[in-house]
């Protein structure tokens, strides 16, 4: 795949790349230089912050309950009897 640098230094990422990474208008990318390479990284923290607080938990359920359900019992968790 190729992208051409426009007059103002802008490039258009190929649609396949945008679709594969879920890049939409306003997505923030981190730009790094590595020798002669340009590395673009999707800012995952930005994506998480946009959805934070939008999904209410059922009454009586805590974040710890959800994490325990997803990941299993963590060291130091109380043992259910």
C-alpha cells in the first residue's frame, strides 16, 4: 500500500488500514521516528476516555465484581464461602 504526501504535508491512510484499526475522523495518532521510518500508533487511551462512564452497571454491581467476572479471582481477593 502507498500514500502520497500532499502539498500541506498531509497523507491519506488507505481505507483498509483505517478499517483494520478502527480509525475514524478525530482519532488521535502518536507519531514516532525510528531511523528512516515513521511509526503511527493509535492512541488507545483516547478511545477509552471517550466511552468512559457511558455504560451504567447494574444496581449493586461494583467495578471489582465486573473485573473478577472477566479475569477471575485476583491474589488477595476474599474467598467466597
